[in-house]
C-alpha cells in the first residue's frame, strides 16, 4: 500500500541518488541519470495502451517490482505479468496510472506532490529500461517497441498494424464504465509479410547499380494501432522526431524521407493522409482500392497501389451461376465500400437470376460488432442459403470472422475477397469453420527470388527487426537473454521462415505484399528520375546525398512509367484478372490456399470462368457440390411457376402440359413437341409418332373384317338359296328380282367396308363414300320398291286394270334407277366442290399419327346421310301402311322393322361419330354400315330362310289354298 503520496502526471526519472525528479515534458527521459527510469502516468478510464513491464529488483517505498495500478489517491495495487494481467487484491480498482521502474536494491524517496492530473486517453509513455534487470521468457514476449529502422540515404516511412494490445473480461464497476480484468497482446504475422516484402524490395534496389547508384534506400517502421484512435501519433513522431511533437519542428534533420507507405486499411490511410497532405508529402497505400481515396480534391498526395477490382462482383456472380447457387447471403461492412459492392452485385445478379437471401451490414470494431447481427445469427444459421459472401478487409470484418469461427458453421460455404485472409486467425479456424472457402484474389506478378529471400531471413541477419526474435523463440526453441531480451544463438539447427506453416508465413507474395513491393519500386524509380534531373541541372554537393523536398517527388510519381505492371492505378488497364483459391484446413492446422480457377472478364462470353472442380475441397459435411437454393430444382418434365410475394429464385414446380416437354432442370417454359412427335410419359423428350390406321392386323380391324366377311358369306348363301328356290311361292311372292337386287346390294355394302380398313390413299378415300352411298341408295330404293309393291297390291283404289298394268310393267322397279340417279347427282356435286382426300390426325391417339380419309365437304357427307335417311323413312312409311295386310308371305312388318333399325343406327351414328377420333371414328362408320346392312338382311330374309329351310311345308300352293282368307291372297309373280 502507498499512503500519503499524490503524483503529478508526467515523466519521472532517477537522478542517480536516493532522489527522483520530475522533468519537463520536453525531456521524456532523464539523460544525466544512471539510465534507470521511473515513469508515472494517470490515464483516464483505464484505456491507455500500456508499455510492457519488466520484472526487476526495484524496491520503491517497499514496492516489489512489476506493474502498479493506482486505484485512488492513496491506494495502489500490483498487477501480475503474464499472458493476461489480473488484479490481485482489488478487483474493482480504477486504473489511474502505471508505475514502472528499474533499479537494484534501492529505496527511493518520492517528493510529496498533490493533485495527480489525468493525461489524455491513450497517451503512450516513452521509457528507457535499464540493462541490469532480470527478465524471464514470458516477459520478453511482451517487451516490444513500437518502431524499428533500416538505415539508408533516403528513407520511406512505413505504417502497418503488426501488433496490438486489447482488453478482455469486462467487469462491472460502480464508478468506471470501461473496466477490464484482462489485457492481451496480439501479433498479426500475416501483416508481417508486408515488412518482408519491403525489405526484399529495398535490398533488391540497393543491389541494383543501375537504379539509384550510390544512394541507398532505408525505411522507418512504425506499428499503428488497429483502432483509429491515436492513429496520428506514430506519424507525428516520424515527422518531428519528438514523442511530444510540436508542429513544424523537426528534431531529425539528417534524415531524408521521400514518401510514406500505409495500409492495408483505407480508414487508417485516410487518417494519416489528413496530416501528410498538409505538407504535400507523398503517400502510397497498399490496401484495397477505395474510390474515396482516389478523390484528388481530398487526397491530392495519396496514391493507391491496388487495382480497382471492378470485376469482383461479376466474378462472384459467375461462380454462383457455375454452381447453380441462386440463394446466397451477404455480409458486408456498413460503409461506402459495402454499399457500392452491394449495388454492383445486385446489377450482376439480376442479369443471371441470382437472389439475395439476406444482407447484413456489419458496423464493428476489430474485436466485436453489432448486437443486431447476433440477434439475426440464428436466422443466418437456419437460412437455406448455404453460400455466404463476405466482402471487406481485415479491419472492418476481423471481429466478425473471429466470432464466426467460434460458432462452428461447418455447413456453410464462404466466398470472400482476398482483402480478408482466413488464415489470420488460424487458432480459431482449426475447428474448420472456414474449410472449403473460396477466395478471389487479384492476379499479380510473382517474384522468383522472393522464396530464396525468405529462406535467408533470420534475427541475426536483421538485428533491428523487433518481430523475428519472437518468431524464433516461438517456433525454433530459441531462448532470450535475461539482461536485454536479445536472442541467444542456441536455436534449432537450420531454423528458417521456410519451415513455418504456410498460414503463418507464406513463401509467395500475397496481393498486398506485392503492392508493397510495387510501391517501393515506384518510389525508387521516381527518385532515380529526380536525381537524373538534378544532375543535369546542377551537380550534387555531395556524391552520396540527395537534396530534395518530398513534395518534389509528386511530379515524377505521376509521370512514372516503370512498367505496365508497376504503374499507378490510373495507368493500369481495366483488366482485373482473378485467381480463385480454395482454403484447405483439414486436417486441422493445414491452412493451405490452393488455386482452383481463374476469372478473366475480357474473355469471350462463357469462357470467363475457368475451374478445376476436382481440386476443390468442400466443407466435410458435403460429399458433393453443395446446393444453395431457395427452392428445389424443377426436374425435367416440370416447369417453374412464380410464387406471389416471393423472390424470383423462390418458385414452385408444375408438370408440363400435354405434348410439351422440359429436358433441363429449372426451365421457365415447356417446349411444345412438333406435330410429328409426342411427349413421353415423363415429358422429358419428344418421340417420333407411329403412323397408324385401321389395319387388318389390329384387333379392331380384324374383328370388323371377320364380321364383314361372315355377313358377306351369309348374304351370298341366302342369295344362292333364293336362286335355288326361285320357283317356290315364298320367293315368287315378294318380287324375286327385287330380292336378288337387294341381296347383291347388301353383299356390296358388307364388302365396301374393306375400303375403310387397311392402307389408304386418295382413290380409296373417294371410293369409300361413292360405293358406300351408292350401295345403300340401291338397297334402300329396293326396299322402297318392295314396300310400294305391297301397297299397290293390297291398298290402292285404282281400277283393277291399272293395278294389273303397274304390276305387269314392274313400275316400282323404276324407283331404283331414279333414286340412284339422284344420288349420282349429289356425288357429282360433292366431288366437284370438295372431294374426300387422304388426311392424318396427330391428336386423336397419343403417340400415333392416324391416317384416315377426310370427307372433304362435311355438308356433302351429311347431305348424303340425310338422303339415305329420307329413303329409309319413306320405306318405313310404306311398310308401316301395309303392316296389317294378310300375312301370307307378307314382308311389310319385316320391312318396317328393318327400316326402323336402319334409321336408328344412322341417327345414333352422327353424335357418336363426331365424339370420337382417329381409328375409332373410322371403326364407328364401318360398324354402322355393317349393323344397318345386317338389319336389312336379318329382318327381311331370315324369316324367309326359316320357312325355306325349317318349314318347307308352308312353302307350297296347297298350304296357301288351305289358309283362311286365301281368296285375298295374291301371289306377286315376277
């Protein structure tokens, strides 16, 4: 405990005796003392970026060595050293100051001061540690400076974030809003590759006698904090040489600084640019291209090394289309870059039917981000979008990537740009959250000498490097000196950066590393051109020195034409070629990025994207290419249908209509098959239709043919029977000539059906209708003549001699030619106007083209049917009038029944005929012909055949004379 002492904020130094003194702020360290230093500061809120504290044998007023934290005006507590600093005695102590000391077994008397004033948040304290203190290995890892230097005649200021301090384990406090229990130090070794590329370029230039002869390049490196707070501290110190800088003062007059190199964060570069452009100081930034930084009205001294990358959104959309990923999520920084990328992405996705499942604009720091995102994390995890695009840089999305890695989202495929490197946090990615990710990286030139340079880098060749000792101690079992934390040369044999895992230090230049190399060369060539101009105008005062102001370099930077590949961004062609890298991190810790494809925007359409799918390793949950769709694909045979209120990528599937197919997945419309083809059952392809007709070999055709032949044979038998029995009363009684005519005509009717069955042509089509109509006309006219004959014989009131004349002259027989002539007139009109022709029906029967005869004129066809029905109706009327006449061989009843059946058959035929198609329609017509003909044959001749064959006793004159009313029986002879 410390009682009674209140210390002014500032720098306290040992004077060499038992006294301490409080120097002015202009002298940050007492130079006349013994070299031991004591620094006390009182920051506000405990957010100061504390320097490392080394354990020593300090005894100040009974205090043991270490880090002491003021918890109040009269209270102090000690904080342990280690990977995290924890309070021992006061968990709720307020961090008001740090007491650091180096001395050997001495007690120091502190002056009695009051009113300890708080310094500004984040003020860094420059302190000088002594060389007589003892350190352990853990403390040496935390003992690190914020800068180091590589001497040269002309220097480049370099500002990169390599290491940072941050807090953790926030605890509640009654008076302090931001109180943390733990403090951490993190090294970003991927950014350390920038320094390697920087040293490689400078050494290569210094060895080149044709570039800047007799002038060497050097650099001043300053670590920049990850946050934007205090970002200008290092730049001001570099400018002025003072830790407490004064404007327009420069305490390092001998140094010649040519330019500043910043990045990769655009925000940090922009902050530093606000200072550098006041002095027209050239600044080259290595980070991703940013349109804001290209605004010459705001940043007239800043040059961007990175290409514009205008094709990135097109490249990503092309990848989505290639793998049929149409439902993707987007995680973007909540700034102008994220908004611009989203706008470009939407334009390209609308052209290629890619939809966005969700968009999260992340507004965050490098260690945490919006709680709104965490609220939506469950939706993202449950989303059907298995592909998530991450766009941003390491600063804007570092916290996001850290936290996503912890959540084991191993079923998501991450697609990202190269500005975020997933291997930056391999400690979290060992759980394979990002295994199988796809990374787009701008193509750049690879330096063949760079791998050899990496092999030669070690802390003994580059003693000024503050990071190499840490790497050697971590990976090669090197030990630190207890006096000064320098490496002792007792390490693993043949230690080299080449032996480190590739996710820690790569053997090839990354995109940003190449931008560093390019920036150094541009500065060197610009200096070279300026030196040549100075030599021409006036010689140097000294051969080895250049005399210039940094602002003079702008003219040469803008007109630098080093090579096309080293030109500044406004000199570059708009041809952004991308390499597509696949992140392999299985087994755990592998951390490889393997090139699996390229994207060339200027290539012909369809050839822009080139991929080796066999090389791609997907997340281990997938055994094949993962899907990322809103709706399942519509299989062949189906088409997509839009869902109301849903995105275009969310759709339903319905089968294709009849005779239409879809032979690909996710077709918007089905394709109609040609008339000569039909869709298969699955509606996936069109098949050639089979030409078909009412064939003799088919079941239907064979049945009709058999029936027609049988009826024709029966008719012929009846005709033969009637000819044989021509002199019997029953044959003579009903005008045997008309009976012979009717039987012959019926036989023709049966046989004409063969014109409808079998192979067809135009001739058969014409003969079908002529023979069918003509045969039935004669048959019906014959029946009509029979009926009229009966009526004349029994019902007429004419004189007997007239009746006898009609019977003798066989006048009713003239009805047949008269009706036939009338039919021929109708046929002539039909054939003259629109004759029947050969036609085909592709729709009547699935998968078949039916060859059939078209009637030509439907009116003519129905007119013929009407004519036949009128004959049948007339015959029926005549027969009906004579139905009650004496029935000895009287066929009036049978004629009326036959005509009634005939009429019913053809009246029924019309609706049935028009309701059928194809072969059935033809078969229906054939059946009607056979049915009506069979009705005539059956009703008229079967009773007569019965008497002739079964009851021959009734077929005699003796039987006729003995019947009642025989006197009225008249035998109609022919």
